[in-house]
C-alpha cells in the first residue's frame, strides 16, 4: 500500500489509496462483517447493514459516535481496479448529522419594505 492522498471537502474527508490486492479481495474486506470488524468496529456503525451497495464497486455505511453529542456521518468505500491488477480504494467520510450540516437560510433583510396584511 502506498501513502494515501487526502482531500478535505466542506463536509468531510476523502482518502485515496493504491493497493496491490485485487478488487475482489478489497471488496470482501469492506463488506464481510468479520473482516470489516478488524478496522471498522461495529460500535462505530449506526447500523451494521450498508445503506447502499453497488456490488464490487461501492458500499456506504452510516456511522455514529459513541460519545455525546453522538454525531452521525457516512463512510463510502469506492473500489476501482487499477492498471496493475491492484485496487484504487477511495474512502469518503462525510458529516451528515442535520445538527451540524449547514442549511440554506433566507436572509434576515430582504431589502424590501415590510408589508402589513389586512385581517
């Protein structure tokens, strides 16, 4: 495995690794609970079942912190075969907790005169 590349996003982190193992082996490691447990403990998962699965290509899990404020997020594993028979593993961890995700808000001042409605 080589050094991973990290790219920060507005609501998460994206990591990318080039692995020497074939995509099928990496897929098993991220989808079979007994293998996944070695590096992604079940206590970190909000649900042991995947949210979405594209067989052999992508799997997404919902995570929840075990300490207050119990922040929720998702982690997505994208598996892409590389030219050498290995795997490009992209891990995208995104904050999805509604309490912390920025919401689109209407401006407090709409720059128009206030209107009174007749009753």
